[in-house]
């Protein structure tokens, strides 16, 4: 067990270091922060943002002399912001995951990994932890901005709601990256890997709509596979164990399929 753990740590450090020395990774982080900043400003302060909408409702209520029900502005802001961030992952994460194994295939080092004493599971877990850690460092500044935005709310907002929402964001990212890692292990083309990951994640996000059109027991079963449905549950501040189990299942599935893919490559080489 200790040897497996040390192998995972070694792969993890190698993978994480490759991201922090890659110009492409910094470019992805820059684009991510820029678009996230635009979402932040437009949702909160834009002409169609939450503050403008609440002000318009208050003015309309005063003009009509009708009492306006209170609106939880911090909650609505966090929910709307994290909803946009979830859709942003659809475009950012396939680019992050496309080189996890495809680059190894292109450089010819995947055969070395496949025939090395390090288990395929250890390699897959180490790679996934490395890219997920890099993504988490991209999310941390957003937590600071969210804390600043809700710091002036009265009554104060419970920090558990944004923390649970951001945990959902990271779990969603882990599920997508795990599946993207498997697709990356199937091809040496990084572009093809990114496109296929995008298509797969798009299908898993919209499977809830497909389930509604089917209806019946089959539709009900399919709806439980929707990433978007369970992610929306978490960003609404609802702690749902079924959502955590679903994300964990997708993460495990991606690691399992990746290990099997490398096992197949090892069998071909033998």
C-alpha cells in the first residue's frame, strides 16, 4: 500500500509541475479568470444584473404602493454565478484534460508507463489529482471575490452555501476531467480528445432533457445520470448525498476506464 501511495504522489507531483510550467495552462487560467470576472461583474452590477433588477422591483413597488417580498440577493447572486461557471467548465476542462494521456502517446512515453511497475490505477489517480489541483487553484480567487460580494449582506449569509456550491463546482470538474482523461487515453490527438470530451460532457449535461422526453421508468432512471441536475442541487445550497454519490461514481468510472484502456495497450505490446 505504501508503494502504491508513493507512486501516486510521484505521478501527482510530476503532473502538477507540468501544468505550472506550461504556457498553455497559464493561458487557460487567464481566459478562465477573465470570463469568470465578466460573469461576476455582469451578474452583480450589469444593467440586467441582480442589483439592477432588485432596484427596479423596489421602485415599481413604491410607485404602485404594493409591498415587495424580500429578495435574498446574496443567495441569488451565488446561484447565478456558479450556474454560469458550470457552463464555462464545458469549454475549459476538455482543453485541460486533452493532454493527460494523448501527449504521452504522441511522445511515445505512454508505452513506458504501460510497461512500468507502476500500476495503471496509480498513474490515473495521480494524473487526475494533478489536473484537479491545478483547477482548484484557478477556483480559489473566485472564492475571495464571492466572499467580498456577500460580506455586506444583511442579515449575513451563511458561508456554508457558497462553500457547498464551490464544492459542487470542483466535484463537477473532477467528474469531467476523469472522463476526459479516459478519452485522452484512447487517442494521440489532443484536438480529437478535446472534441470528444466536449461532446460527451454535453450529452451528460443534457441527459435530463432527454429523460423528460422519454418519460416513464426509463426516463426517471436516465434523469439520475444528469450532471447538471445534481450540480444545480448543490449550488442551491442543498446538501444531497445522491449528488455526491453520482459525482464520485463518474470519477471512479473515468479512472477505471482509463486503467482498462492502458491495460489493453499493455496487452497489445506484449
